[in-house]
């Protein structure tokens, strides 16, 4: 049997086992499927703060220490979404669900399998791809996979919000969308959303007034109203009104949500957007921040008298990137009171994009920079969404 056939047989074995595999037996099931190849793996999941890769427990095996993402070979495999080989012959293989980064496989090969053999690496990618799908599918059936990804308890507000968010990264052959939200365990009212139907990519970034659970509840109603309206065919000009109505039907205390709602045609490059009292998105072209999109203004969502507002329109060029953010990014202050600021955000985005980093890694590093700037000072949520209209950029998020 050829090497490729052996890996395909292992893939079929894991698929057959997966249907009745409980979440806490995932690591055991993966190793059982690879037993005939003489291969063993340790599965690592990225924690919610995206600082460490944390191992899945496997009965009868000692639990390894978590792996740092920054300044380590496994971390490079994760950040670059590329297979890496250690000097001892181990392979580090990214685990994604579609293109959403979930973690890493540490693959121990027998003596007869060469870590530099592309057939071996392709086999590892096949297994890691299925593992990514299984992690996503099995997480809903238990608490163990959630717990592995946490370094401390999560507030009720954060628990609710994380279940509302879409996967952090999504890509097709021509476009990639990635988002990140900080802090992870104590959140306010930030959220983002996207949905691709046909050639239309719907985008939203939201910031509910206030902090903690009240803010998250407000944003939850807004994002749910937005999705409900979209799914009945409501077009962009009417979406703000649908959110207005939903918020006012629940509260009369004047609470509101700022946000940018947009639709992007991934064939033509036509971008339409409405800005409801939110920081303006930034357009990057040929790796440089060229303008802020300041049109489409209206009152924040939920306020009486908001009206339909104008819909602004711009035509993007192939290779363009759109950076959306909340005010918790640019207004983050350090101990001296200095704001992070839009110029610093744009400069860092340009640098990371120029380095050829995948979109989710660009955002992770931007988020780390904001956190380092504010240090131990209290801070608002900081959310960033990056849209890349580029086949080359989209390919970077796939192993």
C-alpha cells in the first residue's frame, strides 16, 4: 500500500469513528485512527486570548505543557498556517476548520516516514483538516473543549457574546474575512458579523453602549435583529431601521448601538455601507492606508429619529483591504494618557500586511499591540475586522 493510500485509509477510519465520538474522546479517536501508520499525535487548541496552544488531555498519557504562540517553532506553524518540521523529526501541523485557525497537531512519525516527504505532509494535512471539522462539531456537545481553551473563568457577558460571534476567519478563493475581539473574558458590547450569500458579503461591526452584561444584551438584540432581517431578504438601506425597531421594542431608556453595516460584491468590488455613529472604516490599497470611508452617516442604532440614512458607495480594486474597528482600539490609553490612535493602527496594519501575514495573524498582532499600549489600565472592548479582496491573501489562511 502506498503512503498516500495509508493516510487515506486513516482518514476513512477517523471519519467512521467520528459519528459517535464524544468530545472528551477526540484525542483518543485521532490516535486510534493513526495506529496502523505508527503515527501518534498530540492535539493543541488555541486559547481564546490567542496567547498559548493548550493540549487536549489523552487518557494514559501525561499532559504536555501549553506552548507559547510567540517565539516558538509550533507558534510559527500556527501563525503562518504552514506545516513546520522540528529538528527531531516531529511535524507541527495547523488545525483549521475551513480557514478558521483552531490549533495545532504535534505529529510523531515512525522511522519509515520522512517528515520532508510531501506525501507525508499531505497526509497530515488531511487528518488535521478533519480534526478541525470535528473540533467545531463536537464542541457543542460538551464543556471540555471549551474549558481547554480557557486560562481562567469567563464572565457571563463574555460567555453569551462568544456564542453569538461567527467563526473568526472565513475565506473563499477571492476574499478573506477575519475578526478579533479583546478582552476575552470580560467583554462589553462589541461584536462583529459577516455572511456570504452568492456574491454578496454582508458585514457588520457593532458597539453597544455601556459595559458588561447590559451592553452585551443590547448588542445581542441588535445582531439578532440584523440577521433576522437579512435572512428575510431585507436590503442594506432597510437594515438599520429593523435594528432600531428591535432595540426600541425592548428598552425605552435610550440605549443604543453604534455600528457599520455594509454589503460587498465580491465579483464587482462594489461596497455599500451605512455608518451609525461609528469610527470610519479604513481602506488600504497596495499595502497603504489611503482613506477613511466617512460617508453613509446616520444616528446610532436604536435612537428615535434615526431614519433610513444615506447609503454610501465605493468601488474597491482587486487587492484592496478594508479595516473596520471599534473606538476601543484607537482610544485605548496608556498610563500617561496617550491614545493608541488611528495613525498607529494604520501604520501597524501596513507593516503586517507588507510582511505577507495571514489576515488572522495580522489582527492578532494588532490586538497584542493595543494590549501592550494600554498595559494594566482599564479599557474598553477593542474589536477589529479585516476584509481582504485578494486571491493571494485568501490562500494564506489555508494550510
